[in-house]
């Protein structure tokens, strides 16, 4: 029982840090957009490379949010077959779905890792910022793998009937 409580506390601390990163990325995206629009419309001086910065921050926002949404069990679901499953069958259905989502995340993380390796080998950089793309894609791969791990843990907890959404709120 203490191991489960320790796991829950550790996950909450890690996900709280991830939510702080997400809040920072969203704030950065908001500020870039504000400065670019004001500069473009009032001063006729757009923010240089704002398109590239926006692309990077938007991509990171999505992948940083992915494990948070999964840990809180707040992803979009469709209850099309919920009426067909009750009791143990419902737990097994949730187990299978979580395992399947985890499997898809592992494949996705692997493909991102392969793509990041190719970007690294080609020394791919952004046109204006001259920033390498590979570290960002590696980070996306790691965050996707973290999401897969979260779904594996959730699958087991749903099967044994001890599932709890972490509800990481606030920063």
C-alpha cells in the first residue's frame, strides 16, 4: 500500500513540474503572438522569426500536455459501448483500451525518435533562428513514451480496480 501512495506522490510531483512547463510554454506562445501582432499592426515591425517560434512552442505545448491529459484521465472518450459492459467486463474493457492506447503511444514515440535521429544526422535547423530541430523532436518522443507508461500503469490499476486520476491542478 505504501508503494502505491509513494507512486502517486511521485507522479503528482513530476506532473506538477510538467504543468509548470506547460504554463510557461503557453505564456511564451501568448507573449510571442501579442508582440508580433502589436509590432506588425501598430509599428509595422513584425517580430522576426515569430512563425518559427510559434511552431516550436505550439508543438511543445501539445506534447507537454499529452501526459498531463492522460494522467488526469481527461482525454476525449466516446461511450458508444458503455451500456454493453458492466462490472468485471467494464474493467476489462478499460484495461484493454488503456493497453491499446499505450501500444499506440510506444509506436508513436519510436517513430518520433527515428525522425529525431534523422534530423540530427542531417543537422536540420530552423531557417531564421538556426536552432536544431532534433532536440525538440527527441523531447516529443520522450513525452510520448511517458504518456505510454502512464497508460500502462492506468491499465493495471483499472484492471485491479484501484484506478485514480491524479488530478494535477494549478501550478
